[in-house]
């Protein structure tokens, strides 16, 4: 079974803090994704990565950066957290490009106060 | 207008009822996914399809490429089916998600 894990289920941070969300997958998948999920808006893609050290902007990259130093690990960084970044963050991975199934982590509910 | 629209947004049912959730999309796709999200956040993939119909247990998914429409059916619904069901389409290398249908099945 593919397993995607995220570093925290719940996180509370203060405005202006630097926040790291980590995601690890154990199936040697090429692609990894970061989404945020907000009520009424569905899942929106923040960044994705096709390979180590490669990253591509998604639909809402502003205020975020990512890092992929190892194939199994994809980190999302909020350089200076703001209250409008309070959300559920979901990581996913897939075997390759194109229409492969994506496997999701359990999510991190981030609150920025 | 969203590129992926689901209906209804909310659905309540009595145990045993037949349930249909609809998904319409306006972009070209290579595949369509139905996903299930239980309270607490985790998302699991139910189906990925690009034509016709797939069945898994009490769940059936259909897609009509010409009409750009897909349906998810649940037969003999059960309280454990209560979840948010999300339609997502593969457009180029990315998934575009609907906003989900919240289903509650009461005993």
C-alpha cells in the first residue's frame, strides 16, 4: 500500500512565523503535490514537483515555496504566515506524469492567529 | 464559472436508499476521478475512468465523454458512506477539483 504521511495533523502558528509542512511518500513516486482545501473552493494546487530539485507553480503559489531535496520528501514553506493561509493542507504523490492516480496524505489543519 | 461542477452540494439519505452524485466539466480531460473524504481529512481514490462505467462493490461510476458528465451511484446506502465525495478531472498534468458533495446517510 502506498503511504503518504504529513508531519503534523494540527498546527497553530502566529502571523509572521515561518512554517514548514513536510510530506513523505514511501512508494518511489516521481510526482508530488501540495494542495490547500477551503470550504466552498475545493482543493487548489499550490506547487508540484516532477523530480528531485524540480518544482512547478500551481494555481495559487503566492506566499508559498517548496523544497524537494530527496525523492520521497516534499516540503511546503510559508515564509511569513498570514491569517489568510489558515487552511487544510494536503500532500499527494503519483507514479508519473499524466493521468496516474494520486495518493493523498491525511492533511494538516493549519491555523494562523 | 468553475471548470468542474458537482451537484448536489449537500445530500441526506436514509439507509438503503439509492444515491446519485453528478459531475459536469467544461475542459478537455484525459481521465476523471471520484474521491472520498471522511471527516478528519484523508482522501481516498474510489475510481479513475476515461470512458464507460466502473463498479466496485456498491459503488458505480459512469462517464459520458460527449456530454462531459459523470455520475457516482451508491446502491443500498449505509451510514458509513457518509463523507464528502469529490470529482476531479485530469487536464494536462494537473487535477482540477470540484467543490465536493457532502453526503449524510441516516440509519
